[in-house]
C-alpha cells in the first residue's frame, strides 16, 4: 500500500533557523537516494539536503526564504510499503556543504574568505594585510584591515586553516562579498591544478561548453554541491558562469542556461566618458585645480592627509555640490536646562555617567523631528521618479572629533532611551571613534545629525548635511547674553547658538524657522518633550 514519508532536515551541526535558498524538485518528481532536494545557506555555509531514500515527491512543505532547523519537515515522499513516518537518523544522508561569501566555517578543502557584511560601505581600500601565503591562522585572527571614510575595520579569519592564496593587495578596494584570500582547511585541490578536458554530453552542450574546465576556477566558483554536480554532468566550467543568485551565487538555472548557450561571463560595464579636466558631478564642469610650485615663494613642508580625511573630503564635496544648502540661525535659552544638567551630574556622580548638553539636544531633536517629519526623511530615486522616504524611527548621529578626522557615530532609537542612557552610549561610541574601532553598523542608519562645537568656541557656522539625511543641526559654545522684555530691565541668560542647515529640495524656509523655534523652546523647557 502507499505511505507518506516525512523528509526532514538531517543533523546540520550547530546551524538553526537556516533559510532555504533553492528547491531542486517539484511535486510529482521521482527522486533517488542522495539526489539533492533543497539548498540552505547560513552565515557559515551553503548546505544541500539530499534525499535519504528514493520516492515520489508528494508535497513540498517549504518555500524559498523559509527558515529551517534540524528535524524540520521539508517535503513528503510517496513510497511503497510500510515505511516509517520519518527516516531514522542512521539512514539520513548527511548534507553536503560549501563555503558562502562570508563563510565562518567550511568543509575540509579550499574556502574563500570574503568581506563580511560591512553595512553600506562599498569600495573600501585595503590598508594592511596581516598574513602571508603559508601562514597558519585560527578563527577570529585578523587577516586584513580596511579603512573607509568613517572607520577602520579588521576582517577576521572565519575559520582555522593555512593561507593558500592572497587575492588582494594594499590599496585595492573591496566591498561585501569580495574574496580576500583562500584558506586551505584540509586536503585541497591545488590552485595550480592543470586544465582538464571534460567531454560535454553531445545532446546538451553548446559550442561554448565542454571544451575544457579550468579546475582552479571551478573550485573557487560560488555554488552549492548540487550545482557543482550538475555542472560536471553538463561539462560546464563554473569559472565561466555568471551567478544570478544572492551575492552572485550560481544556481541551477545559470548552469542550464550556460549549457544551452544562453549564458556566459557577465559583460564588463561600458566605461564612462572621462570627465573634464577639473572633474564633474551631475554634469557640472569645473575648471582644473591650479598647479602651483609653492616652494618657489618660500619654505614649505608637505603633510599627507589621513585616509579618512581624503575620503570624507570627497563625500563632503559631493554633499555640498549636490544638495542646495540653506542655513537658518537661531538661539536657545538654556539657563534652566544648564542648572538642571549640573544638578543631575551631582546625583549621577557615583554611576560614572556624566551628562553633557548633547544628550538633551538629542531629545529636543526627536521632539522637533516628530513635529516636522519632513526633516526625518531622505530623497530616493532620480528625476521624475524621486520620492520622499519618511522614517518612523529616530536615530541621531553626532559628529565626533578624532585624531584621524571627523566621524559620525549614531545613537539608535533616541526616543526610547533616557538622557543618562544616551550619555553613556555616546561616551562608549566616542571612545571607539577615537580608537578607530567603530563598526559600520555604529555609523549607519542615521536620520538626523547634530554637530557640536560647544567645547571649542564660535557662535554660528554652516554645517554640511550628512547625505542621505536632509538636515543637520550645528551648535556652538553657549554664552551669557543680556535679555530684556521691556527695554528697561535686563537679565543675563545662558544662550546656545543654533545653526540648522537644510535641503531646499525638501524643506522650505518657513518650516526650517518653525523647526528651530520648536527645538529652542524644548531646550528652554524640557517638559515640552512630553507633548
């Protein structure tokens, strides 16, 4: 008689909640033992789940993107005889594994070590390489160091092994998924393996397929075991196939298309026309920067700009040129707030938390951003397709002065945190910024920025908007100012200068003035944050 057998995810080690990235069968298919059924990909490896026995696929219990763990039912087989409801562990085929782009473990063999998730950063230069070919490394050992305009980041070894090949050089620019080096984790295929001729099946191979397979390129291609097996069967050189899956993963349809002559290496993008002598942005042509021999006028010395200043300079220039900046100045009476801050610092003395004025300004910013949501937004798209993205979260960045240049850590969910919590987190992030150890996620996602020169001086300035935000608040050192309501009686009030820069494509002058007034009113009486 006919029986349904539940096919479950076998023992996959420490992995849990692993997403399904490919399903190789459909209802009605007849499969044999060891045929691949689904492919899973964790942050550590890509795993193909094979059929533990033969049968006909009766139902598929998962879809792409579903997360599964050991024991999860992925499909049902129709089998003859009195089979058990689930295959016993001893009969369950072990999944085959291959390393993903940001591998943290891999089977014995050759593993590609790729740049892990580094947030929104792209084309980040390599500033240091800590290993050489032949070195033995342990998991978490630093391999290379990257430096963006905002942070220095070390890429650690995802697993133990021997450095087989280094794929980058100092100065190379990398992004998430870029291959950094190859680690030998067991018996490996030599990277210098000879090119081996493989005959393609005559009925399926196109002229471009089957001539030869570059074994080194085949071994390094980003594909799961089932796809590799299919490529062998069809005589397809994986090193020549462009992957359409996430992070460039090669899937079955890519191999099949290549075998039919419908696919190949991705064509290189057409080079962009060279800019004018001075460069340009958005079609803006500029005169070339003047070349001057300064030494002929007197003694000079040359000091190299830090990498962060070089890169941040380009970003600031882009933001200044592209965004139509307008700056509105105002002032806030913080006399009572300063008294309250001093009192709270006395009460918090034993906690180790010290309050500056900035956490209070962050709370005032959230109040103003909620009242004027277009300030908590970003432009998205181009031309007639452009739209305004209004954000329902309030992540406030603050400009931090470091030995290497300006950095902008971000305090997330300021609306949900107390002033002491914000102050404590600010201190921790500022310390990491000075040490160059900020992580990408600690500098991304900001919706509004406050740039404070309060500890230095000045009265007003024009802060540059931190794209893709649409506004930034600049504050200078507070000072005592004489105020009078009738022109006869004067009192001294502690005054905080405010400089709000805003994107005129999104915000108009009236809204900016109202924002500043509300911001100043909240600082004058912090009870207003309750409304």
